[in-house]
């Protein structure tokens, strides 16, 4: 298996991505009541976006795969949406679409117009669609594994281990 090209996302680019997503939200006719960071990769972008648009932040983590932990939080988020809260889920990248589609399925009881998704990098050939993005790629063409500023502190082995969980994203 060929290792991916690791492409660092500099902090300046990350901040520009946050500004782009915040700008897209400002131009839309929809405003979230809460930003929901999707762990693990969406937590830092959600924190920054929360500050950028002055909205409170919550979080949910699918990546840890702790049985029962995420389900309770998702049930609470559905209840919030049913009570009228608008929730913006934020992740770092919409790559295969697996995470976003998993979230949409888990949130199926919530009114669709109360849920939106935002990412920094959106793969146009993903199985999932998002409402807000900073930039787009096409995984058919772009095979790089993006290393965000908060991941840059990890060892190369750790980064490659994360990539190795689903290497077909970049193959």
C-alpha cells in the first residue's frame, strides 16, 4: 500500500477557511443556535467558528467509538432540534461522507431544516453533501492527506495510522 502525500494546512490557511465558512453563513438566510463540533477533527474548527460567529458550541464524538456515549448526545441533539434549535455540525473534511451520513442517519428524527453541516474541505465526489465549505477538492484527482494545524503535533506514525484506517480515501 502506497503511503499518501502529507500536505500541511498552515495556520494562516486554517484561519482563512474559518473566515470563509463564517462568511458563507453570514450570506445565507439560516443562522445556527449552536455550533456542534464533530470529534475529533471538527472540534478545533468548531471552537474557532463558534467565536467567529458568536454562537455557543457543543460537541459530539463518533471517532472514539465509545458504546452508548455518542448515542445519548445525539438523542439530546435531536430533542433540541425538535424544540426549535438550529444546529450547525462542523467537521474538518467531508472526505468519503461516512461521518456526515452517519450523523444524518442518527439525527433522522430531527427537522431537516434545523440541521446544517459545514467543513473546511469538501470533497465534491463525497457520498454526503454539506451546506457550507471553505474550499473544495475532488478525491478522484487530489490524493493528498491533509494535516491540519492541531494534527501537526502528532508523530508521522500517528498521522499515517489515522490515514491507514481508511486508506482508500486517497487511493
